[in-house]
C-alpha cells in the first residue's frame, strides 16, 4: 500500500479540510466513483473530524504509514461499509467511527494499543471484531450497540468501561481473569447472550453489569468474585440456577431480582445477602 495515498469509493467527490492531515495534499482525483488523495510524504495521522458526517463515503483504504485515527475522524459516516487500515496503526480516537451504522468490515492490526470511548458506538452492522492484544483498556461506550454476534476479549484486558458492550448481540462470553472489575452496565441488555464464564481473577461484578440479558441461562462464576453489586443480574429472565462461590462476601440489593426461573440458588454461609437480592427465591446455604 502506498504510504502517501488514501483511496476511497464514494457517490460523489469528498470535500476535505486539509488541516486534518499532517502531510500536505498534492492532488485529489476522482474518477467513476473512486477517489485518490495523494500526500507529500508519508501520512501518519487522520485528524479530528476529517471525514465527519460524510454520508457519501462507502469504502476507504488507509496507508501502512498511518499511526493515528483521531477523534470523530469518521463519525456519522452512515454510508461507510468497509475500512482497510495499515499494519502500523496505534491509536483510534474517541468516537472515531461512532454512528457508522453500515460499517460491516474493519480489521484492526495488533499494533493498536488504544481505542477511545464511543469509537464504534452504534455500528449496528459490525458483527465481529478482534480486539488487538495490545489494548489493555476498553473505554466507556466503546462498542455500545455494535452488531457483535461474536466477541473475544484478550487475556490482557485490565479494564472494561461503563456500558462498553451494552446492547450487543453476543451469544457467549468469557471474561478473562486479568480484569478485576466488570464495570457498571458493561453488558447490559445483551438480549442474545446465553452463557457467561467469569475466570478466576475477577473480584467485582458491578451494578447492572448483566441486567436485562433476557436469554442468559448459564453463569460460571469464578472463585475470586467478592462482590455482586446492585441489580447485577436483574431481569435475566431465563436464568435457572446459579452457584455462588465461597469467595463472595456480599450480594447487594436486587442483584437477582426478576429472575422468575431461578429456582436453585446455593450461597455460602458467610455471604451477606440483601433481603431483596433474590426477590424471595429460596436460598440454600452451604
């Protein structure tokens, strides 16, 4: 891939703010629906708002030299279907691809170490994405309402932010033990989620982390969880049984409220349980 060229497909020529690029634009040609933007020297950055709200953009190929896609660079490009990035990309800024509702294809190289908040929020057609191993933190709202049916969280993830994967369509989930806390509303309203495995190392399941996951049937809870916070599994209406590990010190208000099929609950003798935690389901102490 040429390091001084951006190639794109569009329904019309794209107007550019030249200040959004570190390199000077030498030429911008457009023939039969295909555009070519040539820069003086290697292009290393697509700046803030570079293609913001450009509904004509369908496909774009970015050069291997690119290191950063800045905040809002492709935000609200609602016609954008595919993005090809080079193998040196390091940073994707806040809301970079937010509301790209037709984006179906993007592959992130392992060189990526940072993905900003809201970066792929409301990317409804994005069915899968491999999170690069260099990323250790998923920011708030990053993949909220993305179209994911499959999700692999790398083993080195240390933080998942507020509402990071809410409203996605994932069916199964493995939460790695490098993550100490599953944040508030992180997987809220994932209506197709059926099975969750929480690996040893996770200590806190925060408020509403899995609430309204109406098809969640099985939760394999690791042996290091200490706190199940308020409404963590509220309205998981398909959940039928759960075993609380001995590590759990407290189960808070309405943690398993409105789980009508939950009939078999085993809780350690020493665990402190809020009186409304299980919404009057019978509890077996062990």
